[in-house]
């Protein structure tokens, strides 16, 4: 599991996928979230505008990231 240092209160799920280079662009990020390929704190989540905060864990294609302060 990797960590990502959050610079504000939150980052949206789609933005996080792009920042980590797990997807190439926003359209792809929205597509993988809509397809149920992304997990949020251990469960599949379909919300593209989900606000991911410190302590949350996001997973995609066998990779996981934990947000830290």
C-alpha cells in the first residue's frame, strides 16, 4: 500500500485516480468508477464526486492508497 499526502480537506475520487496516474484522463477515471472497479474503504463505490479524506483507503487494479495528513 502506498500513501498520498492530502494538501486540503479532501480530494475527489476521480481527481485522486488521475493524480496517482492510475488512469490517463478524467473520462477514464469516471468510467472505471462507474464500472465498479474502484474500492473505497474496502467496498465498491460508484460515486465519482466522492470526497476522499485523511485515513481513507482507495483501491484499483490490485493497488491501494491510504490518504495521510
